[in-house]
C-alpha cells in the first residue's frame, strides 16, 4: 500500500513538473524579434530635463530591419516578404501551399542615448496602428500559421528592460482578421552614458508538414513615438 502511494505521489510530481516545462517552453517560443541583427548609432539626448522628441515627425526611425526565410517542402510552395520604412510603416507576410516553412519579420523603432552625466528617466508614449490576417485551408484547428506584434526595449548591455505582447493570433484558434489603433506608455531609467533600443517587431510565420495550405500577414500601418526626458535620482550601487 505504501509503495503504491509513493509511486502515485512520484507520478503526480513528475506530471506537474512536465506540465510546467511545457508551459515555459510555450512562453519562450513567443519571444520573436527581441534581438537586433544590427544596431544603429543611438540618438544622443543632451538634456536630462524636459527634452522632447517626436518620431517620425522630428526624425525618421533609426531601427529599420527586415528578415525573410523560405523552405518549401516536397511538392510544396513557400513565399514570404517583409518591408519597413523609417516613416513608421512596415509589413510582413508568409504563405505555404501543401508543405513547407515561410517567415517574414520586421523591426521598427529608435535608439536613444543618455548623453548627460546624470541618471535620466525616459517617458515614452507609443502610438501604433496595426492589422493582421491569418487563414488556413482547411480551417480545421491546426497551428499552421501565426501573426504577432511585440514591443521591446533592450539596453546597450543586452538587458531586456521592457517586453509587451501587443497582438497575436494562431490558425489553431481559427482564421481571423483584425485592425486596431492603440497606445502604450511606460518609463525607462537610463544611467549616464548608456543607451537603449526601443522597437516593435512584427512576424508572420507559416509551418506546414502535411498537405495543407495557410497564410499570415501582419501590417504596422503607423508608428509614432513620443519621448520626454526627466532627471532621476542616482541609484545606489
């Protein structure tokens, strides 16, 4: 009896641990586009108090990157495309017929540097319009296609200071289209002479290993970013 009870308790703990690992793995798969393949020279901010910058009105976005990948399967067709403009628009698309993989991704934003000798707070107000469309044939609940939009802030030491999931959908939940205009606001604290990259990443991804077809598109119809500086008290080491 005691051996049976111990076996049941061990099995329950193993199942719980396995479920936790699967949950963590699923969360990790959603962090697309958090790393930049190239880093622009950051825009210096010389005033620790009340300097205001509006993008792209005052200057074009400096982080403008795209990536595409295609790998058709046997007898399949894979297509993908991506574009990004410093004026604040971007688009990524992917489509697969029969079998294969396709990915389109963009990254759009700006790099900022605290060019003063004191700690600085950056108050960011980010306005964005987006649209996505995910379709699959047959529409039978397979996770063949995904579309997503995320915001990241990463400093010059590689630390992820902010991560926001702005939008996302999978064909596992059925075909869907969506359009929206939204805003997010947050504050970042920069030590003297440090920098940060603030950008949105959009990804369209299709992966089919059987005789099905699917497509995905994500568009950033506008991106606006307001940045205001405030002096911040120094942090004790």
